[in-house]
C-alpha cells in the first residue's frame, strides 16, 4: 500500500499532544474547576437522596468528557485512547478526605449497564457460537 503521512505521522503526533494537554488538565484544571466552581454551584437536593446532586453532576461531567475525548480520538485513530484519557482526567479529582469517591460514583452509576453489557457480550460471542443441535443433544445433557 501507499504511505499515508496523515495517518502515520500527523494523527499520532496530534494524539500525543492531545494526551499531554489532557494530562495537564487532569492535574491542574479539572480538580479545581469541578470541586471549586462547578459542583458548589449545583442546587442541592432536599431531604435524603440516594444520589446527591454533586454525584449526579460529577457523573454528568464524567460522561461528557468521556464522549468528548472519545470523539476527538476517534478522528485520530481509535476512540479507546480517548476513553483512557477521560478516565485519567479524574485520577486527581478526589478531595483528601474522600479518596476513591470518584471511582465509587462511576461504579455505582454504571454497574447495571455494565452487568447487562457483559451478558450481551457473552451471548453474542460464546453462547451464539455453540450450534443449537449440539447444545440440546442427549450427549450434552448426559455429560
């Protein structure tokens, strides 16, 4: 095939620059912007709520950054790169007295979807690869 300078040189360099900028933002910008400016301005829920308005706001920001970074890196070659960078963006976000809180918010909000996606993945890969006549045969039940 032909050598494509855009896909071989330019896009990887732009991706590395984007990752460097995103790393700097993860350390300097996102913790201050989210903890100091965005979350304190959200209206608080009244009474006892299972999920606080801060956690809802944090999860919305997580999803927005995930989709944005995934879209940007999709055009640079792979969306998975953006998903990694988005996750990295929240590594420095936890306040000192709440270590692991950001991870806890992500897991709590995505656990149902994750369990269903795992089931669908299993069904689409392993379960559908077994022929029905062999699966429902006498030998399969007897063994």
